[in-house]
C-alpha cells in the first residue's frame, strides 16, 4: 500500500475566519476564548476535509494564529527580554513578538521578520543568546494531536526541527560577539526529547520534523549537529519523517541517509532530478521516501500520469511500502479551495487545484499506485487525463507576436544609448533638478475614501467616468501637496492602484484572478497573487493617462511608476509549462512599451520597482548566475528603450545586496532608491566599495511606522550617509511608498525631509 501525505495546510479558513478573528481580537472586539474557538473550528474543518479526501498522513500542529516559527519560539520560551515582564497574557506576549505593541504604557517594536526561503511568506526570526532559557512551556504538537484524536482523526504532528530552528534564528543583542545560535543545540535537545516522548505517549505513530535548511549550501557544515540531534531524538520519538522542501538536498543526502530516521521527504516537484541520487543513497537503508510530487507552491492541477511515472521509479527501487505520495511542501502557500471561486470560467477552474484539491490529488495518486480497482479512482484518473490534455491544448495557443518578439531580443535592446556619465549630463540639463534632489517612492496614503471609491466602482455603484474623476482629484491633491512642501521630483501618488502587482496583472493579457485565493504573507496579512496563464502582452497603455494628467498640472518634473517584470512574476503564480525566464521577458517587453509611451507623453523620469528581485534568488548558490542573468536582463529590457535625457529609476525594499552587488550594478539604473533607514550604513559601504557611480536614494526614514522623524534626525542621517558617499550621488527620499501611512504623519515627515535636503545643499 502506498501512503499519502500533506505536509501542512493553510490556516486562514475557507472564509478567512482566522484572519477575521485574529484582527477582531487585536481590536478588542473578540475574547481570547472566542478566538481560540474559531481557530479550533478551522482546524477541525481542515482535518475533516483532508481526511475525507483519503489522505493517510494528515498534518496537525502546523496551524498558527500568526506564524509557525513564532509558535515554536513561544512554546520553547524563546522570548526576547523586551517582551517579558510587561504584564501581558502569554497570547499577548506572542502577538507582541509578532507585531509589536503600543498600548497602556507598553511600547515594544515587533521582532524582525524574514522571508521564508524563496517564498513570499515571512517568519518571525527567533533570537537566541547564551542566556536563552529553554523551557517547554506549551507542547503545542501534543495538544493539537490530541485535539484531532478526540475528533476521531489520527494525524501526523509537524514540528520544526532543532537544527533549522537554531539556524534560522539570530543572535540577540545581548549575546556576545562570537555567539552562534547553533551552539545551543545540546541545551535544546532535552526539550525536544520531552516533546517527542510526550507525542509518542499520546499515541502518535509518526512525526514530521521539518529541517528545510537541508536544501541550503549552509547546511553542509552542520553534518555533526544533525547526527547528534537525531541520534538523541530518534530512540524516544515516534517514527520520524524528516522533511525538506523548496530545493534539492544535493550532497547533504550523504549524511542525511545515515541519520536514524524512519522517513525522508524530498521535493521532486521542484527538483525531479534529485529522485535518482536520493533513492540510491537510501536504498540500502530502511528509510521510507516521501515524494513531494504535488506542488505546495503553485496552483496548477497535478499531471497524474507524470507523477505516477515518477513515483513508479521510486517504488521499483524501494518497494511500495517504502514510498509515500506527498505534497512538495506545506500547502500554506496555496489558497484553501477552488470551491470558493465563482468567477473563473469552467475552463479555467479545470486548470487549477488549491490546497483541498491537492489533498485529493496525493490521495488519488497513492490509490492508483496501490493498484486500487475502485471505480471512483479510475474515473478520477480518467478525468485528470482529460483536464491535463485540455490544458496542454490551451498552452499551445501561444501569442505568436509575443513569442516572436521575445525570440528577437538583441543585446543592444538591453543597453541605454549612452553610458551613465553621458546620460547624467543630458539629464541634468533636461530635468534641472537641484543637488540632493528630493522625491518619494510613488504611492501616497491610500485613504478610506480611495478604497471606498474602488469598491463602489467594483459594485457598479459609480461609473468609470465618475471613478476617473475621483482619481484625478486625488492626483491633483497629491501634486499640489508636493508643490506646497517643496519636493523636487514629483509623483502622482498611485491612487488608481489596488496593489502594485494585481493592478498591472489586471491590465495585461495573460493573467487570471481569483476571488478568494488568499495566501498568507505574514501574520494576518494575506495577498491574492494573480495567475499567469498564457503569453503576456499589453493591449493598451496602462498608467500613461494618469502620469500625463499629473504632469499637465505642474511645471515640476513628474516621475512615472511601474512594477518591474521580475517582481510581477515573483508575486504571481507563474505558468509551469514555460520557463520563468520567458514569462519575465514577456512582461519586460510589455513594460518596455509602457515606459516608452510614458516618455512620449512627456514624463522625464520613470521608476521601475523591483523589490522582489532578491527574493526570487534560487536557494542554491550554483543556480544564482542563471537567474540573475535573466532577472537583470528583464529589468534592462524594460528600461533601456529610453532616450538619454530620461531618468530611469528603480526601487528596492531592504535587501542584502552584498552578495549580488555586481548584478545591482549591471541594472544601470540612473537612480536607485533603497530602504536604508533602519539598517546600519553597511549597505552604503558596499556601494562605495564597488565604486558605484550612478545616483542612489538611500531611504532617510522608515515608512512602516507612523512615527514622524525630526528634521534634525534626517540631517544626522544625511550627514552619516555623506561620510560614505559623495553628495553628487545622493537623492533624498523615504524608505518606500507611503500607501500604508496617514496624511498627517506623511506631511510632517516630508516637510522635515525637504528641510534636511535644503540643509545638505547649503552645507555640502
Ligand atoms: N512604487 C511603489 C509604492 O510606492 C513601491 C512599493 C514597494 O516597493 N513595495 O508603493
Ligand atoms: Zn519599497
């Protein structure tokens, strides 16, 4: 019998119950008991539905009210000092760590968040020091395992493994300079032993221990730590299935195969080529292989025939008893169910599988591989064949003009007409910006009125003409405001955009949208990624009317704003039938037309935002060059059609550029703005050390909080920056767009920013 498993399930609930309950609790409108009740209801619904699909290994314990890594930290008492002794309940300490807290005399910022591997999910980074006092304050895995058991559902608890937990964490401020979190392993293991002993006593047959760092290059030196940890844990634990995902084990499999584990999960959806080496490495052991064939990262219906053939190879080598058919990773990165989609056409709906449908897929594939003669299984197999064939037919309907255009891209299309040293002079004459020019990143406050107008348009309560009039008024307000406070390079404020990716997706051909395809980004923040389904093109100009209108209102230069090709792709569900490179280039060509149209309409500076370029970087270093080549080329393709006189800007939210700096340089943007107010000036030193010569706008204040920076603070920041970089390179701007801010703090902050820039002009 071939078993099936799901590595984790979305937490939001089919109707966003958990998100709503968590936010109501924060607003003081729901009690803790009611919050826990609605969380338990969602867990029950998920377990019941996944079980009904026929999955053998159903996950438990991975549910979270905010973030599973934060849950893990809180359970082990890994609570930074600043959150202790505030007189808060454990739940409020937990939320304070996740999102900060400012109330009744308590004022603590949130912990740092980081991107979860190469996904758009953020986890709360655990902080460790020599003083970390591990205590198993809450055995979440046992509690939720028992909760399911009481409902008559046998589950496979999921926990984050000890090595990944420590390796994903950082040294707390109070730790000594040479402290490494991994040094705490021997202190941590006894608690894992207790946790796992309790799980076994509660009746769990299996436990899924996630060690996702095993797909990183940085795991190789941790061989000894893995050996120690699992030698200690396995004698007391239920049968351990060690889970890895998102990339390949590579040579780490050599030591993983020697660990005393009962099962190993690998992602063969992303990395089918690792099947063979992994099978070879574990063949002579008793390790069961869990094969992640159904993607946990995208929403395309699985091709059963392909999965069956892949899993068949494993079965041939290891036997059916040693193979589990699984999702490639947790389904956290996919929406809950297609049943909530009522606007997709029947044809489109047939292309996709969301979390619940994916649970059905692993169960069906496992049944087929087990030789099931069940009529329902044969008809599911047949239906899948038909669906996949239809999709393949659809995939053949390419947009020939777009394909030809991509094939005809020549190297000269990636380069501006003249080098920056020439462009700089032409632009100085053309734009007439002062030294230390001031600008913003694009968006201004997205007020309730703006969101209401958009909602009314959506419901047909106002006409397109009325909506456009409303947007024009908003633009005029933003333009007059910038003139009044004395900014130099203006923006129109982006009031027409619901989201920087969705807005463009809706205007391009080749995308479809969901109504309820919510995917967790962090905490209670969920996004609805658009889906790329076919070749992408731009049927008509998108932003030109708005930027041109804004420019018509003022003599000052107006900057146009677009979202870059790599970011649109990274924050969408991409097609699986063609390469990401092809999709990115198609987007780049569509944006190139928009960029040139903006220029023709009299816009003299155009910003193409690429905040997601770093996040899309492959997890294995060996794969970086290939990605960076097409990612940077895509950006260049979108901007290089400009005349010398037009300034090409790009914007990145905080990114660790150190290791990819040559690629940042190769973008050859005239101006690049980066989030820099919270970081030390290390990043600017990198620019300096590489001899970067184009203009840079390191953010002078943090826009993520309503706090207003004083004028002196901005001057101090500029002064510190000027110690690293020559003033001729500096542009003065905030860290990022202002859409999440209110007008009051926006005005106060920007007034101070302008004062800071004027001071710099006089003194440097
Ligand atoms: N232009 C966008 C804005 O200002 C950039 C947002 C981002 O970088 N995340 O909102
Ligand atoms: Zn940004």
